[in-house]
C-alpha cells in the first residue's frame, strides 16, 4: 500500500495488491472521514492503523462511493463507533448483489476469506449529502455511470474531489450506463478543483483535470461511433478487436495495462447492447 498527501489534511492510500484502487481520508479538528476502503483486509487494516497513529481523533464516518467490493470489502474492519454512509442505491445493491459476488470472489481470492459484508445504514437519496465535521465540509453527490449508484465526495475547503470510479484512466461502464457517465463527467466541470483522486491510479493535479475529463467524454463518443460503424457495415463480431484503446484516445499504459481489459469489456458490452444481444 502506498500513502500520499494531496493537501495538508487529505491522505490517499493506493493498493499494491489490486488494480491501484484508492481510498482516502479527510482529517478534521473533530476526527477523520474515510472515503472507501481498500479491497483486501491486510491493506485496509494498515490504513486504519496509519490513521489512528495520527492522533487526530476517531474515524467518525466511512463513506462508500459505490457498491463494488474493491471499495467496500474493508467496511467490517472499522469500529462500531464509525458511522457508515452511502447513497440509498448503493445500500440496495450491496444487499441484493453483494453476498453472491463476495462468495464467488472468495473461491478465487484467499485474501478475501475473512471478509464480512457490512452494509452502511446511513443513506441519502435526494440531492446531495453534506458531512460537516470539524473544519471540513464534504459533499457527497450521485454521479451515475460507472455504476448506477456511483457518487463523488468533494472537500470544499481543500477543493479536492474524491471521485472514486467516476474518474478513472478509462471510463468503465459495464456495470452502469454510458449516457449517464457522459453527463456525470460533464457535471464534474462545475467543481472548483485543485486535484482529483481517481478510483484507480494516480492523482490528477489542477492542470491535468480539464484534459482528463474531456478525454474521457471523447472516449465514450469515439467508442460508440466505432462500434456502430462495425454494426452498420455488418462486420463480424471479431472485428471489434480492431477497436484499440488508443484509437479511442486513451493510453494502454495506466494500471499496468489493465485499462486494455476494461476497454475490451466496454467494447463487447456496447456491441451486445446496440445489437440487442445483451442479457
């Protein structure tokens, strides 16, 4: 696990074990607010120990940005005094899909053997939720696309967006909705930002942010255009492999090349959707 600071009061923890997934912590005068966990218990436990060693008060809140296990499997390691928060859709999806997916993941990943699913019980549904803790105000807002329950957390005083999987090196919408994703990315332009913490990968600094957001919007547009062209020309499904991530304006390098797998999943999911073959 790698730890870094993106401001005086915000720490980012990046997994060394799984897809460079990130979790963040906002330190206030009255305690700590954590946004997401790391996927494997050993790294989340290390993160909690690190935060406790700061001597800045208890971990008051844990915010889950969406229901996926790589951001929630560490929930059970937090004390009962920590209040767990998420959007109502996140709570529902964790309850409905979480147990079966965790059981399946345990079969192939020994690191998850001891994980217990813990679902947040503090939820919001309309508008946004603002956590006022000490000297910080943290806005949690629904930004669907990656998943239907995806949210971001904006730390007003630091102008830092803890974006989770709404911002990644390549937009990944297999679990969500690409149209909603596009609108959510456009919505992010309205924030006054010094940096963005991506759900996977490196922190984006102020000068990088506009280009990164535009690049992701353009990726979604170019991907649909290229898949639709294959359909219109009645080319075989195998022709989809010619739609490279670079041809859609993204690099194949981030996340140690994992972005290529995400891109390929996007391509095939979109093709099946447009041809009516999706489940």
